[in-house]
């Protein structure tokens, strides 16, 4: 991992913490809505939800392949 990777990860983590804090403040003030199956399906039409899901899926895919590679290296030692 080089300096550019660390800078990118730091910026992403800071952004994630900021966004999560904002969402948690909204929940603290207004309460969390109950969402059932149809609410979930409805939310999937929201462009902001679609963008967030795309980001999370991209991160999870990268983590999955990277962690699998790291586990192989550990098991070979």
C-alpha cells in the first residue's frame, strides 16, 4: 500500500464518518422509519440509494477478492 492508497482510504473514511454522523443525527431527531419489503423495493428507485448501494457493492467486491488473496498468502506461509 502506497501513500496514494492511504490518502484515498483516509478521505473515504472521513467522508463515510461524516455522512454516517449526519444520518445518525437525523435519526436521533426524527426517529428511524420502519421499512418493510415494499419500502425497501421503493427505496431502490431513489437515485441516492442506488448510488450508495453501488458504492457499497463496489467496496464489498474489492474487499472480497482482496481478502481472498490475502488469506491464500497467509495459508501458504
